[in-house]
């Protein structure tokens, strides 16, 4: 019976695939604005997504509608 040996590159590719599938923090990073890169010295405006407050549903008062308000932050690229 012949031995089957894996080369280090195959092991590394498999390990990288497992790492990407199990990475928790990478999936939590908000990346919608990654297309707004600029060069050093430029000031870019980064939009912050609207936030909402989860409230308990009260059948006597009905649904409480919340306004969707987006905010932004100016960042100077250094």
C-alpha cells in the first residue's frame, strides 16, 4: 500500500480555507465603505449606518416607528 503525502502548499491552502471559515472578527467588520479610499492628506467622509433601539411590543400602544437617521464622520488620511 503506497503512502500519500501532502505537500506544505496543499496543507497551507487547506488551513487558510479553514481559518477563513472560522474567523469571527473578520465577519463583524463593517466593510460597506471600503471603496471610498483616498490618498494621504485627503479628507474623506465616512457614513455611519442608522441605529435603532429594540423595544418591547405593547399591544395597547401598537408599533412605535423610529426615524432612520444616518450620521457621518470626517477622517483625514495620514
